[in-house]
């Protein structure tokens, strides 16, 4: 009988054990929220709530008895996501509303819906995002799709909701990425579709348009915080979601990269921990906050390698307002009309009150005359 060579079994077993230990160490480093107190009565707006990180964020909040307004491009997919969550928990409440961040009209309509029907909320989570292999695609308003959706869409949403955010003292959570450190803000090409020769540089591992949009997200958080908003910015980590679905990976990519994915990538649930942490627990300090270049990663405040420029941040805000000017002007005119109507109504109430007082004085024999 031939001797059994235990090396044939020992080496693979040892390799699997080492990989497993490395994975467990990484999971420990990623962190996990320990305090899961009830969020009953708290309302959260989550963009992109039907899939990936947004879905897991919604589920985590619902399990803590929160109310989540699911801002989604597809109501049917939002309803499917709701059914999945309801199979796991009967807590909380989900409200699906249509929102397409690539359309100014959709954003405007969504905001009017919120202001009319759900004016009180505790947190706005700007989560939705995309990465495309084609940089020539545009939003409905003619803006390069990465910048237009990932930054401008959320900028306009937050800008239109700013009065409610202030009144509610609500948090604003912005999902950026560690890839913001590879981005740049070029005001000569910002929001513009590039030429074919430039677009060819996009790959699965390098998408400058996505990186630039994530840097813009960080600058947005900085300016919000500097303006007095309770703003938080984070990197959820590289997560195994359907985020890169538009890249159409081949079957052999799954075979080749599955071990790497298992070893290095977080699940969507693990990535969402950072979002939920920012929405419920993270505390900015004078030293560590978006304005000083800190963002949340692995449930900890982490210093960005980017040397942020206040002038770039201020100009990006102004340029973003210019891009959104058609909607912002419409909202301003609407607010002015409402203000005028309220003033007219108030003046009428004052006149009615004075007339009533004058009549009472006359009835009492007090010598006042009505003109």
C-alpha cells in the first residue's frame, strides 16, 4: 500500500487557513456598529435605496424601527426591495418615492413632494452613485453622467432641501470614496463630455470621471460643514455589489477574481455600516471633520491625503449653482410668491383684527372712529 503524502493535503489546508485568518482580521479592521439603539420616530431619506449599499442601509435602519424614504429611480424595484426587507423584519416603515438624480425636473418634483408630505426628517443620505465605461453619456440636462449624477444631482437635492435641513437640524451624509484621492477638479472641463481619445483611458480599474465626482462629493461635504450644516462624508470601502454592472464582466472574470473578492472585498452589508454609522453615531470635532479633510472609513475618522483648497471648494459650489441655475431660480421665485401670499394673508388678518377691535371700542362707547 502506497504511503500517503500528507503534504498534498497539508499545504492546501494551511493555505486555506491562512486566507481565512487574513479575512477575519480584515473584517475586524472594518469595524461593526456596537450600539444599535432604536430609531423609532426618526426619518431618513436614502437615495438609491433599492440596491447595493442603499438597500443594506435601508434594511439596517428599518431593523432599528426607523422610517425610510426610499428615493429611487424605479418604483417597481423599490417595491421589490421593500418586500425583501419585510421578509426579514416587521419593524419600521418604508416610503418609496421616485427620484432620478440625472434629471433636474425629477429632483425638483421629489423635493416638492418631500416639502409637502414629509417635511420633517432627521437625516439626508446622499448614497446613490454610478460608474460607467462610457464617458460620453449625459444626464437629461446635458451634463457628463458621472459628475451630473454623483455630484450635481445630490448638490441640487441638498440645495433645494436646505431650508428643511436647517429647520429639522438634520444630518447630511455624503457617500464619497477613497478614490477621491485620485480625482481632480478641472474647471475647464467640469461637467463636460470628453472626446473619444480621452474616453479610451477609462477601464475597470481606472475611471477618472468617477474619481473626480467623488472628490467633488468631498468638497460638497466640506462646504456644507463650513456653512454650519451637520455634514458627514465617508468611504464605504470596496464592496461586492452590482455597482459595476454596466461594465458587463465575463464569466471567467468571476472565476479568476472570486478568491480575491472573497479576501479583499466587503459585502454590501459591511460597507453600509459606515453609512449607518455616519447617519446615527459619528460625531465631528473641531479637529476632525470634513472641513479639515477627515472622512469616515472603517467607522473611524480618517485623514484624506488630498490637500484641499478652500478657493476650489468655494468656486465648485458657485459653478454647481450656475449649472443648476434654471431650477434654483424657479425655486426662488416660488418661495417669493409664497412669501408674498403669506404677507398678504397676515396683513388681512391684522386688518380684520384691528377692525374688530375698533368695533368693540365703539360698542363700549370709547371715542374711536373708523375711517
